[in-house]
């Protein structure tokens, strides 16, 4: 008897809990601006007010006087966990709900707001459309933010749930990729690449199980990309952070807009090639959905800012007192840059190449440091063009690291990047005489996405040597290096090793594209609703494919043909072992039983594990645990890549 009573009591409690979750919440209607009286086109306090959005009548509506940055919502008076929302558009204006954002907050100014839902398509007139909200945090304030230029026209809103502060164990992402939401003070629009605006930001990631929030500053960035309607941004956090598990603990980050790249993944794909080639540093990045001042801006790439820092360009830090002796020799970061003359700290090299000094920064560098790096760069170039430039001890290889140059070259040529030598980063350590080439950057026009070079595989020579864009005299710079037979021989070595042992192949990259496409599917759909350009020529697009899948297929076909082209051009050698020097990374790995790999201090490392046929078995930007379980391969051989360095391992 007691057993049945317990069951009945539990069912009643559960039913009451479910009913509580479906309770319609009440409160005070709030809005962002005066309402508008459409009859007089003047502000009003009596017509089309926020209360109209909660009067239960789908024939009335809220309408703001301002056309953009407007919202309407409710103050519950206390924190409530929202389990469901409902909305109905203004009659005859259903399209004005498309991509509207719902936000929850506990600050009255919504500075701590996080998006909890996006309206994916135009809502149906005259009825309520319902959506479940999976969010464990309670909010006192919730609002519906209209797309811009729509006067926030909404007929009805309703919110369901129950009182409670909740927690942050489960938070909503707009799609399967992380959501970053940024609010500038007073919703001021970002119109400058020089002046930062203050604001706050929230990043929800790991399928909603993790959240980061902080204040920041934000401004525009980019050159040609800044002219697009979908803008790129640079952000500076108030506090350093490991965002979304990315390796660097830093303040400076970028949001790349990928406007002309309709796959939304060309930069990510190029970065993966760089990692597979074991470049010392590859910019880390992930796809994200960006919401700026309550407006959905699209699918972006959130990534490193190229700068001197740990887990980025990790050269020696300079002080203003480092003006002589060994201290003056580094570290430095420069960029051979076609736009160098638009900056402050730059010079024209003795061979006519425009060079920006990126580090030390232009407001920190002193004359002795500027003079040293300019002189040293000129010496490197002069040696390259000297009569003894091929000499192993005194020639260009004594000042330029050949392997990073060639790997950078391969990334550019494999991706078919028109602008590989339009912008080239180089850096120098204090205790090293060499300039190292990298990191790679900017691949929006790569993978057959540039009308000036399309189709890349029909070119008679390397892309840099034919139609590629080169800053200053960089084409001559590259030609001079490739006129050295030892450089060509080493190029063939690196390419052959990558093809044989590091599993750089068309199939593996296409598999990577498919995984990105699956992850980004909902995001790309929203992106191309926000920016309907799939049937439009944008920037230098050589062709219009009319669909997201068509854009992906173009890159896949390009890759299949490009590998064959480069195999023939560079030349493949027979290699049986990984021809890389042993690294201290080997000391990090302990092998236990089959399919288990232990990586010491894994939380500080980016780890990728490949099977012998090139499939990625495990990948994590920052592993949370030291023990990694991977599927059974065809045999005991794996390739593990830790922070960009690969090695062969056997698991017994």
C-alpha cells in the first residue's frame, strides 16, 4: 500500500512540476523607445504601446517610434526560469519577425543579457508560435529584439516557466556552434577601425554547458573586408581568457566575417593544413554565431589576433630598455604588407618590400629597436640577392628559416591563395639569427574563390608566379629562393613527408569539410537568411553556385585536382618514416592499454590524433582530461599532433 502511495505522490509532484513549468509568467511590460502613432507618424504614449504585445489580441501590436535597435519585453519582478516562449507577428507583417532575438537578463540595462532564442523564419499571422527554451539560468527581464528597420512590430508575446534563480549548467546556443553576444554601451553602432567602443560580451559554448562573460572594447578591423555589409571586428577583453578552450590566454581576439567566402570555412581549412604541416604556430579559430546589440550578424570565425604572446607568436618580449647587446636582437614580429604605408611603424626594405613592424608595438618601440630590425631585415634580403646566396653557412639560409618558408609556401599553393604574398608575417627570436615565416593568415579568396586566378589548376605555374598578388617585390623574393636546388629538394621532402606520414590528402580534408558542414548547418542557414548572397557575385567570386552545398562542392573538386597538380609540380619522393626531429613533446605521452593514450598536462595543449589512413580520431582544442580514448585503428599505429608537432606512436 505504501509503495503505491509513494508512486502516486511522486506522479502528483511531477505533474505539478510540469504544470509549473508551463505557467504563463506575468509582470510589467517594458520597451526601448516611445511607441509610434502610424496615423500621425509621431511618438505616442497611448497607441501601440508595450502593453499591446501582452493584451491577448493578435490584431493589436507594439510598434516603436525608432526604426532600429528597438525591443519590447517584460519585467517579472524576480528571476524566473523560462521554459517556453510564444510570439505572433503584426498582421500583414510576418517577415518582420525573421531573425528576431529573444534575450534574458538580470540587469535592467540588459548588459548581462544572453540570447535564448532566434526566430528562424517568418511567423504565422493570427496565431501564437511556440518554442521550448532549454536554459537553467533564471532571468528577471526578458525581451524580444526586432530586426533593424522594422519598428519592432510584434502583435503578441508570452513567456512560460516558474520562479527561480537557476544556475548555469545548461544555457542555450542559437545553433550547434558557440554563440557570442556583444552589447556596446547605449547600443552605439561600430563604425570605426581606430576607435574602440566599450561594451560587454557573453560566449556560450560546449553545447551550452559553459559560459564566459566580461566587459570589453570593440572596433572594426580589416582592409577590403571592412567595406562589406557584414563587418569584421577586433575585440579587447577586460581580462585575459582562454575562450572556448582555445590555447591562448589573451585579451585580444578577432571576429572574421567570411563574407566573400560562402563556405564560411576557408580560413579554418587553411589553418588545418598549416597544423598538419607542423607549422610552429597556427592561429586558433572556431565558427561562432554573432549577435551584436541584439541583432543577428551571421556565422563568423572567432580566432586569435596575430600578436606576440604565449600560445601565439611566442618570441621574446621586449622592453624599452632593450637597446643594445643581445637584448636588442629580439624578439620581433614583422609583416611584409601591401598596406604598410597606411600604418605608423613601417619601412620600405632595400629591395622595395613594404614592411610593417608589428612588435614591438608602434607605441612602445624605441628608435634603436626600429633601426635594428630594419637593418637586419635589409641584410637578410641583400644576402638573398648576393652572389653567394646559396652558400649553406653564409647564404640566405643563415638568416631565413627555410622549412617555415617552404611550409608557408605549400599552404599558399595548396589552398590556391591569391594573396599569399600580399601579406607575409615573419618573426625573430632573440637568440636566433633566423627570420621564421608565419603564421598563415587570410584565406577568403583561396580554394578557387578569386576571379583573377580561377581556375587555379589551369594555371601553367604556381599561383604566386602567375596571377598572384604580391606586395612590393615579393614575387622576386620567392623566385630567388626557389632558384636554389637545395630549396627545391627540401620542398619535395616536406611535401612528400606530409603526403605520406602526416596524412595531408584530398580525402582527409574533404572529410574535415563534411564535419564542419554538419556542425555549421543550422548556422549557415541563418547566415544566408541574414545575408542572402548565394545567388550573388560578392567581391571577387568567380562563379555563383546558388547553394551552400554547391559552394562546398566547388572546394572539394578543387582539392581533388590540386593534390594531383602539386604532386606533379613539386615531385613526390619515397618516404618511410616521419622526417622530423624528435621533440620534447614525446616526453608528454604515456601509453597504457590498447586505445588509451595519456597526455601529461593535456589542458594546456591542442591535440589531434590520426589513424594510419588519415582519419581524425580525436581532436580537442584543449583537452579536459589527460586520458584520451580513441577507436580501434587497423593496427597499433597512430599519429598524434600536439600543439602543431606530429609524431608516430604505437599503443600496445
